[in-house]
């Protein structure tokens, strides 16, 4: 049996027992209350989901299975998937075994390319990417085995197989979309001698004489892997998967959420903002020009992309990891320098404006500038890269949830009239 699957087979009975015991002994313990502001405000801060793959602490940022993301920056994305799922980093043998598992599943069926070629030329790359994942759903082992009466305790195995099939193919599909959509020529076949991230870089077909672009891709795919369970893409994927829709459906849905400008598309928006600045001022603007540009953006009612976060209240450690890479590899690049100046000035502007609870940069504020440096200048493609990486987290969350038998997601919604009644009741109680 493959090493990762074997490890999970050993771990899962204990995880099930732990969850059952927790529920039996503490099922009625209250862990969260909901205010009217939270009900109207995207459930921000309501604790109503369980996710063990990663945790985002407002003051520390992302930790994958307890390890701060900054400490994982030199790891391969394959190692991160292993960690997300099993809670442990693989040793050399386990890593090689897992990479072999991916390689064996890497072939993308021709019908995917036919569907992508038939799409209108102005389809957004994220639409193409999500569509490809959805069309691939006909391969689902989970759906076939469910129809055959698969026992519930085997759901996770079928979800794992679908996840591995998907992860193995995503770089090839994503790189093919890049080449097709931007007229770069035929898709470049995968190179089985390369690791997952380097192979993706290779298939994009950009020049990489010193291997730094491959390094950036590995870092990119590692840093975007997961961000606990409540962000739009993870929660969407979780909800779809909870209906026992298979991982292809769930990941495609998650990617649709990632395509929103307040979520994953912010990286595209961010580079748009940076290049707009460079164009307006004919190069790197002065601090005064940049401050004025930021204020004008806010006055026009736009957000400053790449800044703020629903959970974080610090500079995103993923931003810091990218910043270190940029300082090492392209410190003199104009676009990187503008990003650097924005980082120095915009938090103060946002603080002065006083609206954003978090004035600090998130990962999207910088990732695009590094891709741009290496010639990946088509910024409406950037969210696809994010999606390839985020699929690591989405699928590992799905496998764990199928292993634990997590039931269908169904929070209760209430009407405005009900809330008014509850508010009046609370006022009466306070006055009595
Ligand atoms: N620029 C301008 N205004 C901002 C802002 C920013 N970067 N971030 C927050 N605000 C504003 C909000 O729009 C909101 O204004 P209104 O009260 O007028 O609606 C106010 O500050 C309070 O918002 P908040 O509670 O601080 O932030 P939310 O949790 O509601 O939203 C986020 C979080 C990320 C959507 C928001 O900060 C934002 O729009 N940032 C820019 C887009 C971005 O970078 N998104 C990527 C996030 C990372 C990811 O998911 O990939």
C-alpha cells in the first residue's frame, strides 16, 4: 500500500474514536455565541466549523498542523500535502513514494483539451480551470463507488483517490490553459523527472536559466496551500463535499469562490493596482505620489487590493516569505520596488482612514510582482496558480471530513423579522 494511504489507514480509527469521545462527553459545551452583527456580517468570528489541517491565528498567521508557514517555506508542496493530511512531514522514502503516486496519475485525458479549446476566447482562465476540473468529474471513483453501495467507512479512500488524480493533473491542466489562452503554443508535456512545482514551472514554458522561477513556483504552491476551514473557497468546498458530492465537484466549487476579487482574485487586482501606479507616474512613484494615489483609490470607493483580512491582524507571514524571496532575487525590479513602497505607506493610509480592521498586507499584495518579474505578466492568470495550490488544502480537508463522517452542512438561517423580534426581546429583558 502507498505509504501515505497506509499512514492514514492507521491514523483514522483513532481520529474517529477521539471525535466520538469528544462529542459524547462534551457535545453540549458552548464554544461560540452569535451576535446580530455577525449574522449580518458574514459570520465573522463565529466558531462553527472544525478544521485540523491548518489554523489561522489573528496575531500569528497560518500554521499548518501547528508549524508556522514561514518555517515551511523551503518545503516542497508535495511535502505540505502529506503534512496537511497526516499531520507529519514525510521522510525521504515517503516523499518519493508520494511523488510516484502523483506521477502515475498525471496523464490528462484528451477530452479536457477539447472542452477547453471549445470555450470562448475571452473566457477567464479561472472559468477554464474550474470547468476543466468539473469536466474531469466523470473520472470520479467516489461517485462510481457510492453508486455501487460503498460502505461509509471507505468514503475517505475513494475521496483520497479522486484527490490524488486531481492533484496529479492540475499543474498540466493549469499550464495548458496558460499556453492556450495566451497563444503561447501547444501544451508542453509534463517532465516526470521534476517535482510537482518545478514541473508546473517547466510546463508554463517561461525561460528559467537559473532555476529561480521553479523555486518561486515551489514557494508559491507551498504558501497558498490552505488557510483553515472558513475562508470562501474552503467553506464552499467543504459544504459541497458534505452533500457527498465528490472531490471534483467540491474543488470546482471552491475554485469558483476563489475567483472572487475579495478572495483569490485579489492577486490579479493587486498587480493591476501596482502597474496602474507605475503607468501613472512613469516608474516608481515618490512616497507622496503613492500616498495620494492610495487616498484617491479609497475616495473613489475602491479597496486597496492585497491589504486587510477577515481574520489576520498582522502582516501575513506568507507576504513576509515572498518578500524575503523578492529581496534575494529581484530587489531592483521596478514592480517589486513599488510593492515594497506600498507596504511602507499603505498601512498608515488605511489606519488613518480608520475603516479596515487589518491595515496590513495579505499574501496577494506581493505574489503577482514576483511572477511578473519572471515574465508571467498575464495577471488574470494568477488566481489559477493560487487554485492549483489551494487544491492541496481543499482536498486534504475533504478526505479528513469523509474519514470522520462529517454530516451535511446545514446552519440555520433566520429572517430579519425574527432578528427584530429577538432584539426587542433582549431590550425588554434588559429593561426589566
Ligand atoms: N482597502 C479599503 N478598504 C478596506 C480594505 C482595503 N484593503 N480592507 C477592508 N476595508 C474596508 C471594508 O471594505 C469595510 O468597509 P465598509 O464598512 O464600507 O464595507 C471596512 O474596511 C471593514 O472591513 P473589515 O472588517 O476590515 O474587512 P472584512 O473582513 O469585511 O473583509 C477583506 C476582508 C479581505 C475582504 C478586505 O480586507 C478587502 O476587501 N481587502 C482587499 C481585497 C483583498 O486583498 N482580498 C484578499 C484577501 C485574502 C484572500 O482571501 O485571498
